[in-house]
């Protein structure tokens, strides 16, 4: 799993279909943010006391002093393996311990030696090893610069905005909000007083920064000089507003910076409420203005400045120095882990609604998919399936025989997901509540009693998932003998774990609630992570899969509006950049009712996003795919079938993400990092390296313009096989059946064309390989096969093969010779795009046998099709053709 500061999805609070901004704070209404933001760039009051420096083989320590109040801080600097630097700042002698985030790092990051290059009264210079990288620590004022050669890669405290509110005894005269704060009718007692931390980072040469999800905004983060900073504070926001920096359901404090020369990253390890300010010296300049600067010889280097402000905790920041995008993904993955590898079925289509009424309704919907020949793998049940919102239970009237219902799905190789929320109905007749209370596992209020809030069941307690013993007990509740009615094809939906408290401040928990020795303010953005960690333990014991941060996430309570369809693309791209690849949006929109055109376009978009699930609000009309007339049913069917045909490619991408941390759905600049035309694109995306998708997201569109990247690249329309050169804007006429998708020349993509009712039914079906040629490079692809549902791949039970086409030879080579797995699937067809007609095609298998193959050639489209080669997908083989690749430039 990838332990990140994240939680996901909250269902709506009422049928009022618009966010009430007044329920959520602005920076001016958040006392610490207002206080810190009032500090303007100036000479820092902090200086480094060089005489206190200690340098060992693994770290540097150095005291800093604030000349205004004489409080001392301790700076720790580490050089980490993999081209990273870690900077920690804490009080030297705090009044009491300050919170340091545990459990998120998968291990203590391994260090590499630091060496002293020079030192004088102004500062010290340390070597970071490779590529002439070094750290310069300036003493007065304190500043830290990371350099490579003559280039400054990143500067810390260059604008003098380091701030560290030390813990103290309460003073008589204090600013408002320092020792008590109110918002609407809620009071925050703040027993520890002010404790905010802040640090600024300067990024010379950078104009584009990304990440810090979740926000309903563009992929490229905007400057915040004239508005609120981006806020990271997990909140239950329904039908959120678009294109603003307000907090949403999740918080991942990771930012990437990119220019044509380098990609870097900042990981701010803090679980408290956090605000991020962004400014740029090129913000607001038009393209003409930038050209004028160039013509006039302006020497101003573009620069982006970022400031992080957190309410409590310490400064603990990891600086990832790239230099490539994939290097940054690898660096972050080495710290927090990677995306979980889902079962194959989870990559299929999911049908959900709040709520399917009863078992008969589930059976009817399931039959409807068969009747209309639309595949699906999971049907979901929301909160109404329970007995009075008591989780781990079933409504005794509507879902009286859940095993019978589950068995009916299992007979068709389908599965169910049921919701389990982390708020527990306060009811002395409810086993789960009684157990948690008797064990003392509930979060406490400031006065020491069990914290209670209002949520779906009414009055509810909130288990303290920050406790390891609580998480262990919670995981045990998923055992078959504890979770009555559960079977092996029942999976779990985590929800409402911001945590959501309907009558709490900002619809969440009071910050002065208590988790053992810590306040909720210290751990807020970790709560959902810990909930999922508990479920992850159940996963390991039951071979199940959790649909939240270790599994799939989605973009929350969206609406059936075109703008919400559009925003799903940058929202998922942003999540992918920070290690959360399994992202999608509620197809059709959660709130409101989509037009048939919008619904069809949303299915077409969702079919090419990693998590593919339709979902709808309780009060919306039913919208199963066959309820909008035969023509629209056919369009939706085709979109879903395209998803299932591509499952082998999707599954390989998920395996690759699990192994490397690279995103599945990725911005174009990740693969074309030197092409400025890609840097701000967020209406199209890549799936892996080899599929480019430009969904139709405009109402009434008759065409879209897609940017096809890469000078020397070739892109093939996957429907027509028409070839287009890269490095151009291509206008594409569209109809309602159009999904503009292109395969990169120089790639090989496996598909399964025989689409069946569920992914498990396709397990042993044959593969078709689509080989897209580019004469400038070898065509390559990969094929990954395992049993599709267990963790046995960790025991080397899988097939992983490299497919390549070069010098008119198409071959399959084993990438994992130490792995053991067999498959019944075979290769039944090979389609080569951009080919010329060969005179012969010869198959040579691993045992040395050769045979001539029949083929068809479409001269009008330069497509060569080899039919029924028949070799097993898991063995070595080669095809030899005479004159297959031609020079068509």
C-alpha cells in the first residue's frame, strides 16, 4: 500500500445541491493562517549558530535562534539515498513534545554521507555527492540553498518566511485566536496555544507547479496572491465549487515543480491543517509580455515561490531532486510506498447508487446488464443496506438473505461492495458500539468523555484509529464469523473518514478532541489513512480489497454538469502525480440528473480513467445504462466494452504503477518533459506511455483539437488506424460515438477482443496484439498475467513478458525467469499498424519449430493482420516477416 495523508469520498449531507461556502473557513477565518500570512517577505529573524554545528556521517545538526524572542530551534539535515534531502526543524527544548507524523514512511529513509566542503563565519557548504550538488547553509539570516554546479535548484527561507510558534505558558495579552478560537457556533479551546509552523521555498527557473490534491482546479497550480492559499484539510464537501483552492476530501502534501530542464518535488510531512501559498514573478504576464521581455533582453529568471503553513507539529520536509519526472515518482515511492495492485476485476466497471432498494433490486439490475449485453464486475450498496446505519449489519427486511444475493452474483463471477463507515451508532443493543466503548477505543472530547457527533446513524461515536490496538480489533470484525452475511465476493467501501461530523465545525471533528497524548488538530489529515490501514489488515487476512486510498479513490460529490466532467481530468491527473493512480469520478455526476448527451460522454471519459464507476444520489432518477433509449444504450455499451477489451493493458499499467510509483493516467509533460506545449494541458492525458486520450467534454461538440506530442512521433487513431505525425495540434471531427484515442507509434498493446459479462469470464480468452510502428525506434510493449485476484504474485506466481518488433522480427521474451505461472490464453491475432505487405510471415516457437502464417493486408491503411498464430501467451516466440516495416515519411 501507499501510506499517504489521504481519505476519500463523503456522501452528501442533504438534498440542497450546492456547497455552502459559509460552512468552511477562509484563511482570514483561520487564526493561524491569518497570523502567518500577515508576515511579509523580509529579512528573517532567524540566524544559524554555526558554533553549535555537529556533522556526522549521516546528518548535520545546527541550532537556529530567533533574534526577536531568543527561542532556539534545532535544524537537522540529511542526505538521503536516491537524490533526496531531508530537512527537519523543531524546538530545541519544547515545553512538551510536538507531534511528529508516524507510520506514513514505509521505513526510516536510508542516508548517504554528507561531507563538509568549506566553512567560514557566513555559513557552511556541504557536498551532496553526485553532479556537483551541494547545500549552502547561510548563517545571518538563516537560509538554505541546494545547488548543482552554478544553478540554484531550490532555496529555503530565501524570503525570510520561516516561522515557528514555540509552545509557551498562556500570556495575559494575546492576539485573538491564539488560545481560543470560534467559528460560527463552535469553540476551539486550544489548550496548547499557538503552535503554527511555516517555511518558504523558492524555485528558480520554474513556472509550473503541480500536486497538493485534492482541489477542484486546473492541473497547473495557480498563484494565490490575490486570493486564498490552497488548503489541505480533509473536509466533507458536497457538490463542491470548481476552480478554487478550498479544501476537499483528501490532503496529500506533495508538490512537483517542472521546467524543460528538471523536475523536483517537495513532500511536507505534516498532518495538521495546512495552507499553501504560491507566487510567481511571471504570473499575469501575457505571451506577448514574455516575448517582449525576451526581445528587450530582460534578465529576469522565472521563479515560483511556495510557502507552506501548518497549524501544529514540526517542519519535516523531503526535497526530491529528480531530475526527471520518473525519478521524482521513484523518490516519493521510496518514502511512502506505491499504489496497491488491485485485482483484475477492480479495473473493470462498477455500478453504484445510493441506494439499491433491496435484494430484488440488486437481482434486477444485475439481470439488466446481461439483458443489454453490458459487462460489469461490481455492484455497490450504500448506507441503506444496513440495519439502521449499523455497519457490519444488513437490513433484516430488505436484505434478509445476503449470502443468497452474494451467491447469485458469484455464480456469474461478479462481486459486491458494501459500505462500512467509521462512525458508530451509539446504541446499547449494537455489538460494535458496546465493544468499542468497553475497550475504551473511542476518541475522547476535551473533557475526557467519549467524543460524540451527529452522522448518518444519528448520535455516533468515532473510533480512535490512530491506536494500533483499535485498528487490529477493527480488522478482526471483517472475519467471516464476525461480519454476518459476508462472503469472499463481498468487498469494502470506506467513506466519511475525514472524519465527517454533521454538527461539528466545518462538518468535521473538533480540533481539541483527544487521541491519547495528541489533539485531533495534530492528526486530522491522518485519520482517513489510519481507517484504511485498519481495513488493509483485513485485506491481508481475507484477500479482499478496500475501495479507498490503498485501492480506488474518486473525486467526491460531483454534479451532473459539463464542467464537473471536465474537472475530473485534472483532478485525477493531480492525484496520479502524488502516487494515487486508481482515480475516477462518479460517472454521470452524483448530484442532479445528466442529459443523455452528458451521460454518454461521461461513460466515454470514465472508460479511459483508472477507476470506472457510475454513482448517483438517492433523490435522482434511476440511470442504469439501458434507461435512455436503444441508441444511447448502444453508445454506453460500446464505451464499457472498449474498457474491457483494454483490460490487459490496464492491468499491466497497474502492475507497473505498483512496482515503480509512476502514474497510470498521466499528464503529457511526464513523457515529453522538454515540450513546453504540454506543461499546462489538462483536457487530454496519457494512459501509461502509449495511449493518448482526448475525451469529448463540451456539450454539442462537433470536433475537438488534440495536441499530439513528440517531434518524430507517430500516433495512430485506434478506431480508424489513420496515422498522424507528432508535435501538432490536430482537429478531430466527432460524433456521439467518438472517443478520440491514439496509440503511439513504437508501441505494442495487448487486448482481449472477446468481451464477456465480467472480467473473470475472460481470464482464459486469447489476446490480440496491436503493434504500432515507428521506423525511428523499436516497437515495445509488455504483457502481465497472474491469477487476477490473490496476492500470489508476491510469491512470483505471474507471467511478465517483453514484446518487441525490430528489424521485421516480432518477439516475446520472458522478463521474469524466476517467476512461475501458466496461462491457457493464446495469441489469436496480431495487427500491425504502419506496415507494408510482406511476402511471407514465419512463426518460430521456443522449441525451434517454424511455420508459415496466413495474413491479410489493407493497403489503404497500411495495416497487416496475422490471424490465428495460436502460440501460448506465456512462452517465447518470434515472427519473421519479409519487408514489414516501410519508410512512410
